[in-house]
């Protein structure tokens, strides 16, 4: 399950109102290297046939199936001064992730 904080939900709804041509929220994750991940959030006009789709607080969230497993447990937050932030749960072992947040 993916979690969206109230500020993230409010901001995403506001962005969709500003850009009604892009009503779907896409979350993605990719490896930057062996020690870092890059999370992204975009608005898009349509979902893809192989997307995993969630409805959260009136938002339609789409993810590529390979991303959906890796994003499990992530919390998306929003702060006016910092933008969107992705908080990934600490891995159960000693391996630590250095998260890179796009500006």
C-alpha cells in the first residue's frame, strides 16, 4: 500500500484542477545506482494497459507493475518549501538506501 499525506492529496488535487488534461497521477521508482533510488511523480493524460491502478482520496494513481512492488510502503508527502517527498520505510536488514528526491 502507498500512503499519501493530507498535504500531498490537497496539492495533487490542486495540480489536476490546474491541468485537467492530465488527470492521472503516475508514481515511479528507478535505480540511480547500487545505492540510490529515484522516485518521481507526474501527471499524465492516460493510464497504460499494464499499469497497477489505485484510487486514493479521489486520486487515480498509476504505476508500472514493476514499480508497484518496489513502491510498497512508501509515503508521499508535500511541503510548500520542499515540494513532494517520498519516505521509504527502512529496510529490515542493515542495507541502507540513500534516497534522491527530484527537485
